[in-house]
């Protein structure tokens, strides 16, 4: 994966270009920890060629019938041999119940546009930076699908809707209250400005999210883990691993029993005192034999 996306960056991105194209260089593509997460939480497949790993496919399957190809990559040395096309054919065979596949690719990667269109995908959205493609299959009973209808302004009360699937649905400014949404799966959704109040999030998974500028008020986080984020609740200690917490301020907190191990503490202060200066004073004390 690293080999593939690095080659794409060299091909389509200039060294002096400050723009970060997340389709050409996906977040965490160099990280073994992001790869571990993808294997554990998503559908992750090896692409084999002559019994050797040639690339990979990372998928998100929503509600069984909607599939999203998060990443597909083939080693640069093996591209042009039809391996990617064959992988997509095997993918459709592996998930025959999926009626719609979607993906995004960079507007710069012209070879990808040709590749996906040749595989039967149609462009459904285009911006300066990104093209979105979709491939619809005809394997679903049309009697169970409600499509292209305007249901805006409706009120649903005491309705049984368990097992329903919502795909490309505009729910902006909707209100959901006193409802059972256990085991609901939200994937590839725009939830900007959303409010969660008085919610039971016990044993939930929040991963691969952009929470920049968000605020957490009156939230119980005991036992929560922060891993591979720019921040990671119960009796289990709160742990931070491989996180960028530069500039974080903690005030009025209980840090009893807290441990900081193998971390960069340069410029860190506790009650206005430099931690680095405290370490230096400690070393002087130890070396003096006191």
C-alpha cells in the first residue's frame, strides 16, 4: 500500500504543492496501526497474483446491500496486467447481495477514471478535487426499495422500521428522539453540526473520524482508549498511545496514578514549572549522591 500510494504521489503531486490530496495519499496509509484497525473493523482482502501479494482491497459494507470501496491498490510493478479489474470482478462475486458499489478518486488521477468507467462505474459527482463513482447492480427486489421520493416534513411516530437501509438520504435538520437505534451503522456520512445529547454510547466504536473543532461537554469517558488519533471509559485507566497532544491544557484534573512513558515532554509545564527543568534538577540530585 505504501509503495502504491507513494508512487501515485510522485506521479500526480508536485513536490512544491502544499495541497494534501487524501485520495492520492489516504490518511494512515503508511501506518501499521491504521492497517491493523482496517483488518479488525473493515473488510480487508489481499489481492494475489501467482500466489504472491500484489495489492489489497478495503471495503465498508453498509446494511448488507450497499458497499463502499475505501481503497484498492496494486503494486506499481504489477499494474497494467488486469489484476485490479479481476479483483473487482471477484469482489462482486463475493458480495452478490450488494446492489450498489461506490468509491471516490482524485480528480487528478486520470488513469483511475478510465479504469473505473471500464469496470462499469458511472460518475455521479465531480468537484475540483474529487470524482465520485457508483456501480448499481440489478439483483435486488424492486418492491422493497423506496427511491427518488420526497418525504420531507413527514413525522414518523410508533413506526416499526427495524432493518431498514438508508442510502444517499438527505436527513439534514431532522430530529430523532426517544428512539431505538441500537446497532445502527453510520458510514461515510456528513454529520457536521450534529448534536448528540443524553445518548447511551456504551461499548460504541468511534474510529477514523475527523472531530476537529468539536466539543465534548459532560461526557463520561472512563475506560476509553485513544489510539492513532489526534486525541482515545468504566474503571479501566484512560490511555493515550501514539497521539499528538501538543498544546493540550489540563486544569483542575485528577492525574493520580497517571504514567507518562516514552513521550516528548519538551516545553511541557506542570503548574508553570518546566518538566525538562525538573528532570535536569533530578539528574543533578542523583549524580550528586543526595
